[in-house]
C-alpha cells in the first residue's frame, strides 16, 4: 500500500510511492510502483485513481464478439477491462500469486474466460467481476519433464460459436475441449498430438474445426465433431 500524508493524516493506495508532483490547483499527482497515478487532495488527502495500466507484461488482448467498445487484457495476477475509446480502466479482476496467460469472451459477451498458470480456467462476469465458474486441473502443471517457453498451465483459449464449448491448450502439450452447461463444465476430448506448449487456438465460424499452434513448430487442424 502507498501512504502519503502529514502528521495525523494519511491516505492509501496500491503500490509503493515512486514519485510525487504538486499541482498549482492545490492537489498532488502520486505515482506508484504498480503503474498507477493518483490525484491526492491537499486538504483531506483523499486519493483518486487518475491513470492506470499493467505493471508487468501483457500476455493477451481480446474483444467481445461483434463489439469494439470494450476489450480485456491479462497479466500477472489480474485481468482488466478497458474502454477502447477513452482508455479508462472499467474493471480489474485480481487473482493473487498466479499469472493469467490468455483471455477471451463468451459468444454472448456475458463471461470473461481466462486461462491461468495454476492450470485452471476461470470465468468472470464482465460487469461485476464475479467468479462464474472454475475448471480445476484444466491442464496439468505438475510432473512435466520439459516446458517450452515461459508460460505454464493454461496457455491458449478459444470459444466455439455455439456458446456451449471451450477449446483450451496448455504447457502439457494438450488441446482440450470443454462442454459448458448450466452449473457444469465437463471435458469432451483431450487431443495429444503436440510435442510442446500450445500457444494459440482459433475455431472456425461454423465450429467444424479448430486450429492450434505450438512451440513444436506445428499447426494442427482438429475436427470438432470427431475430435481427431
């Protein structure tokens, strides 16, 4: 937490204070180690976020289907939603001590679906940030003899246009298909042809096929009806 103040008066924000500048109108700009700039009033020291951004590498960016007014980004410890016109941060979803490797939206835009370094897929509400569901052990993180690249766990994610399936890839070299129902998430298939981390997945508009790319230098087209 940051602390700025005078005797008997303090205010707190996120991160350590790295810079302070006084504004002629009587307030301060305060920069922090988490890449946040606050405005701090000179009277009661009320702190308000002025500008924010990720303070670690950004792993993925995604827009909702057929809508460009909002986009999501993911990094170490969080997923953020932004207004694409103003650049304003609309929502921050934090999951401590893990890294979000990939993010996408559900077809109806009602869920932000993300893949994490602890091997889990997490879905959140795009307005509230509420956790909608978690798929535990979506991809294996333990017992791997060799991991290519720097990402671990769920490393790629895509949604089918029927709104009922998710296709994920991982550092365990696997591509998996998940069926998402009301209150349930079950694995429909596990596809094992890649020899290294899966980096990206795309699904055809008619949901007939998906293509995955991997650190092994290959792209594989999968039949989503027969799972081959």
